[in-house]
């Protein structure tokens, strides 16, 4: 078990800045997801924690001890790569035993530990199989076994499920979660899949454009994105300009209480499922201009006046194109950002 | 590969650079030889310098120009012939699984495993009878025998890695066979083509005993020109030829690399 | 119809060309070894020349000598070549020019390397002069005979000069494509550099190393030019022996030349066959080994 602290970590590859001023604290035994689009530097951050890359500036602490200059061998943070990295010329048993042999453990001990961990990942008896003979899911379990058998304080997973079939993914997610509970390591999971991040982790760290935008439990990230960038990344964001006057956000969709300083230029963000549509009549009204039925949900585009149009996600599919509907917004469903934050 | 994890960098650098020095230093001392008139024992540097050896080699009545011309001509022709034969064969070996594939591969690589004199001596007599000895064509043919295995190896690898899908795609879009060849196949295999062409050129350029036997003494190439000097102890002249040789090879390499860069620039749309 | 025959059509030029040249020459050589030479003493194929050549002890001495030279050259060049490849891997900076110059020997023909070795290592060569300066020798003749010597040191040095970079480049090529990700995994799990090299890299390189070993051995075994120019006049390596027979005024010696050539070929091919068998066997048995 280990607590990790990253202080002001920056990483540059030549002129290219991959990570800017990352400050993050990961708690003992926690499962944290690093969420962000491809190329946002998440893998680099993981490698820095593992000791495979040196930050250009900034420090990395494990349990309050500065490990920034410590080589990868000395750290208790084990990384499992997207392609699993199993040594093709070694058997499953040899692969799993590798870390133990590196640590100079006794042969008998190694054999026992390997046997036990393979049992834990439900691959008992497969010690002499070669990686080429295994399925994707089995390879991943071997990679996990190899990492876990050395009792890491931290397990770092780089997009672990993206190579698996959808049907396998759910099962593996639960599997890793259970493994963590049993072996009690801190886990950092890198993914670009929002759903995965939300389902698996206690907290999510959103990394966009090489910066850490927000760290919070999934519900907060989703419902209360800290910045417009995060909101855009979550998708489903509708923006309505307005003002903040005495703790209330005033706009065309109504007045709702917010915890923001007064300002004349504000942008209110409403998520598609925070807007509810009803039969025409009460409150504000708008017209349905587009409708896409997608099974569980229906996506509407609703126009209110010539300048305002937004996307609504609804569980009801009753409304048709051209219909006038009433529009209501949950009072707690708004996030306000300064208007100047319009990113280019 | 800029990968460095532990502090082995210095040892690696030491080893690498000493190997490098061992490779390059002798060549530099060869360069010194080219202008050495006298270098008596036990001096570590020449006592008398002279341009005369370089002058003799490049003198107009010397056969240098003829030999150089022959060498380059033969090397170019060999490369062309090699590619002409190797590209379709490599395509078949790399893309299709047909019966006898492994056998053909083995047959193609055999010249690498059999010493060149064996084959040359074997072919000598028949080539005499066919009137091919003493001709450029004959020499080109014998050179091609030995350049083919390299070309096949490289190009088969390239085709295997590439797969057929690009060409199939192009054909589906309506391209003719020629269009596919020009716009899809050749650009995609270009690096492999280059590697094969370079190897063929170098192998042909370097040939001695094959040119000697099949050329019948009538075809003069650079290697043939300087071996007698080597044997008679005129090491300076041999040194001049050696450097001429190296410069020509490097020049040829530079030209081909440059041509490729230009090619890619003009067809930038086709870059991967 | 065309589809089915397409591969065969594509390889046809290759097979025709090699068939008419290489294999024809090989066949011819074989026939000549059985006596079918101009001015032959008998009108039928005969094993006589085989008996003559193989009956002489000088043949087997020559064979062993050739094997010795080829083996020493190959083993040393492969070892150093692999070391060189790892050194290249460990270099701190991405270096284009140094790597280019490292490959320079590949472009230098064997004949030029002969000159280089002669210039450096002969009794009046640069190293001898250096030794004189350092008072290790009193005069030129005291410097050990390294060229034209029975130990074939000069020949071996030529092969080393060419083969070490060759081996390095091939091994480095394979190493480059596998090393980074495996190295990261291994280091992260706690492996030392030595463990990474011995447990991960070398086993993964085994097929490449075997293949390049074979290539360099067959070359050193069958090459003619270098031993011809730098070898000892008293001790002939097999290819030189063949040449000596071939250029004999008496044309019947051509047959004997061909016998020697055939023997060289048979041994080279034999090694290749042995290698591919070993490779196949290893594949089938898997890598069964315990932890």
C-alpha cells in the first residue's frame, strides 16, 4: 500500500510539452482513474510514477519519501502495459516468476507464490503454457499476476481493457476491482473511456491538453465539471450565456442559485439530461428540431428562439420533430463558467 | 533508440567509440598512404609526400576512367536486372501461400551459401561456349546471380509486412494494373527497393574473382585494376584506387538516398 | 485461371534465371568433379578424382585449417558484434553520424581491407613501428608475423573488420524493434541490466544470432580472395586449393578443383540444413524449462 504524491511534475520531450504542472495526490489503497483523450500525456504520467521516465521538473513522493531520482527497479509501483508485454520466449510460470527472481527469492518460495497467484487469477495449472497459446483475457491475467506477485504498493494499468472484446471487458473490470480489494494495493488506471473510469474508480483525474483539470469522485466530475474543457470532454454540454446576480444565474432558461461571484459575462452549462421536456404549456417553451431514437435514450435538439438551441438526452421518446415542448431545467443542474474561457 | 535506464551509458559509449575508431582510423591512414612517396621504417609518419600516385591513377592514358565506367555500368545494369527479377518473385513469396513456396525461397537463397568461385568455375566453360565471356553482359549475368539472394530476402520481407490490402483497395477503386503499380506498389516498397538496390550495387561493384574469370581479362573494373598493384607491392597506387572505390560507393549511396527523398517529397500525398 | 497460376508466373523469371546460371553452373561443376572436363582421361563419369583428392592428407589438413580460420573469425566477430550492438543500444544520444561511420566497413570491399591489414600489421606496418617506438621490438623482423603466416592472423583480421559491424547491424536491427517495451517491463519488475540482457534479450535474439553466425561462417569458409592474398604460401585454405588446381596448366586438374569446390559446397549446405533442422525442432518442442 502506498500513498503517492506528485508535485509540480512537468515533462517535455524536446520542445514538446507533454505534461504541465501536474499536482496530484493518490491515497493509500485508492483506485484512481486517469481519464483523458489519446495523446494527453496520461501514459507518460504513469511511466513517471513507475520510474521509467524522469520528469523534466517536479518531484514524485511515495509515502512522503522523495523517489524522483530512484530507478524503476527500486520502486514498488508496477506497471502493466496495454499490450501486456509478456516475454514471448518464457512460459506463463517463468513470466510470473520473473520479478521474484529479480529480487533473488528462493526457488521453493517462488514456485509457491507463482502457484498461489495463478490460482487467484484463475489460471491454475497453466504454468507451462506459452504466451502465444493464450487468449487476450488470459494474457492480461498473466500480466496482472506477474505484477501482483511481487506485492506492489501501487499497480499502474495503462489502458488495460482496450484490447479486449466488449463482452470480456466488464468481467475483467470486476476482476481487477476484486483483485485490488483482496491484495490491497493502490491502483491507478489510465483510460480514455469515461464509462470505464466512472465505473471502476473512487476518484477520477481528468487530464486534458497536458494539464490536470480536475480530480474528484466520478459523480462530481460528471455533474460538476470544474472547467468548460472538462465539460466539453464529458460531452453532452449545452451552453447558455447569462449573468450572475447576487448568487443567482440568470439566463433564458430561468433563474437558478449558484455559488459563484457576480459577473456580467457568464456561461451556463446544462447537461443534456438535466433538461427535461414536457407537453407544451408550462414554463419556457421550445420547438423540437431534431430527434434521434437510440433505444434506451432519445436525443432531441430543441430550439428556443433564433439564437438558442440545445441537445437534450431523454428517456422518453414521445416528442416529434416540429412539436412545441415545455423546457425545464433542474435548479441544481447548472454549472457556471466565466465567458472569457472560450477556448480557441 | 534513446533509451537509457541505468548508468551503463559510459561503458556503452566507450565500447562503441573504440569500435568506431578501429573502423575509421585504418581508412584514414590509407588516405595518408595515397600521398606517400616514402615512408621508411620505423617512422610513424611519411617522410616524403607526393601527389604522383594520385596523378598516375588519374592520368589520361591510364585505364582508370575505363575501369570506373565499366564498374559503374556493370553495377547499374546488375541492379536493374536484379530488381526486375526479384520484385515479382518477392511479391509472390511474400504475399501468396503457394505450394513449393519454401522450396523456392531456399533455391533463391542458395547462392549465398555456396562460395562464388565454385559456381563461377562451374559456369565458366559454358559461358565460353555461349560467347558470353569477355562481355559486359556475361559479367552482369554472373553478378546478378550473387545479388539476387540479398534482393529477394529484403523484398520478400517488405511484401510480407505490407500485405496486399493497399493494392486490392486501389483496384476496387478502379485503378488499372499499371496505375496500381506506379502509385501504390512502388511507393510502398520503396525503402525495401532502395535497400535491395544498394546491396546489389555494392555487391556488384566489389566483385573480383567473378569479373576476373568471366570477364576473361577483357573487362576491366576497379577491383581488377588494383589487385595487381597490391600483389606487386605498389601499395600507394592500390590505396588511391581503394579510396576512389570507397568514394564512388558512398557517392552512389548518397545519390540513391537523395533520389528517394526527392521522390517522397514530390509524392508527399502518398507518404504513409 | 490466371489467379491460380499467378505466383508461379511471378517466380518464373527467378527460377529460369537461376536455373540457367547458378544451378547449371553447380551441375556443371558437379559433372566436372566426376571427370567431365575437356581433355578428360576417361569418357565416362568417374569417382577417380574424388579418390585422388580425398585420398590425400593435404586435403583434410586444408579442410581443418579452413574450419579453424572460419571458426575463429566467426566466433570472435559474432561475440564482438553482439557486444557492439548492445553498446549501440546503450548510447545516450540519438547519434546519426557515429552510426553511419560505424557501418562504413560494410561498404569497404574485402580487397581494400586486405590493404589495410597489410599496412597496419605487416612486419613493416604501422603497429610494428609503434612497437619499435615503445621499444618492444629491436627491428622489423622481430615483430611477429601476422600476415602470410600459418596462423592466418591477417586473414582473420580482415574478416573481423568486415564482420563485426555486419553482425552488429543485424543484431541491432532486431534488438531495436523489441528492446524498449520489454526493457521497461523487466526494469519495472526489478531486473538488473545483466538480468535483462541474459534472460530477455539474448534468448529473444537467439534465432537472429544463429542465422548471422551461419552466414558469416559460410562466407569465411568459402571465400577465396582474402586467403589468396594474405594467406600463408605453405598452408592453403580450401578455396585457394581449388583455385590452384583450377589454374593448373594440366586441364585434368580442373576435375580435382571441382571436387574441392563440391566438398566446400556440401559442407556449407550441410551446415544450413543442420541449422534449419535445429530451428524446427526447437519450435516444436517449445521452450519447456522450469522457473
